[in-house]
């Protein structure tokens, strides 16, 4: 019986080795590094970093981050991950994915940041920062709000919230919804309240008193998003009651 057990162990080891070799043969070569992270006892996360070395410059490179729960190998050797969220972050000339206003040092960083915040913030669909030669500038954030069309059907409305600062430092704030918003009830958007919150925001007010460089504009964008998030959270709780 002892000899049989040893032989079975050899067979098992041989079978496992064949499976590993087969998996390596089927798995294609990728140009990214993959890191598996255990998020809890039953779910694993995957972060993938991808850059296109052939067609993109360093400034235009994109980092692909994908977080998933299960990966499988298909018949043609491709890897599939189910139940995952993905996002694409741009990087600057130094290869840094600028995702926070504190990291913005130049106009190029600001452009990267404006794109990345729309990727990292779930409700933010687009961010635009426009500067004029006169010194006037504006930051516009497109944000998604939930509501019910005719009080029955769930819909998503996209607001455009704009902070304008003229060449003399005068501040204006606007937050508009699509024209058909009057048909939507329980929408997580109150125009006057949003405008008031942003107008009274300490970061936004301070931006009118200093030089409007890239870092200041990024801070204003971050403040707009923070106020929209807070406003939406409050109204979501109210409308859920």
C-alpha cells in the first residue's frame, strides 16, 4: 500500500505540471504588469497597467486599471474577467497619472487631471477648463443625477455646473439641467442650493484672490466635484424616504 501511495503522488504531481505547462502555453504575452490583491475572503481584485509603446507618446499614454472578481482563459488563449469595473487614466510627460489637484504643476498636468477625475469620480462624466488671454477662465463639470421621469421611470440627468472668474476676479456660478428636467421628479439636483454651496466654498472663493494658475484651477474643479457629491448624497437620502 505504501508503494501505491507514492506512485499516486507522482501521478498527481505529473498531472499538475502538465496543467501548468498548458496554461502557460495558452496565456498570451501582454505589455502590462498584473497585480492580484485580496480584497476580502471571497473576492480578489486585479489592477492592470497598460501602455501602448508603438502608437502613443509618453504624454498620451494611458494606464488601464481593471478591478475584477474572476478570471478565466478562453479557447483562443485570451483572458476574460467577469464582474469587473475598468477605468482609463492618462499620464503626464513624467509618466504620472495625475488624479488629485495637489499633484497639478502645469497646464499639461491640468489637462491630464481634468480627464482623470472624470474617470475616478463615478458621477462625473466630463470636465473642461477654459482659459482666456485676458486672464478670465472657467471650469465646467458635467455631472450625472438620478430622477424619475413623470415620477415613474428611472432616468439620469446630466447637469453642467460652471464656475466663471473674469479678469477682475469676479465670480459667477451656474448649474443647469437639460430643458426636459421639469418632467423629472425626485431629481438629486437643486440649482440654487448647488450654486450657493459652490459660491461659498472656501477654495472657490480663494481662487478669485490669487493668480489663476493650473494648480488653482484644478483645486476649483476638485471643490466643484466635492460639493456636487455632498449635495447629491443629501438629496439621495431625502428622496429615498
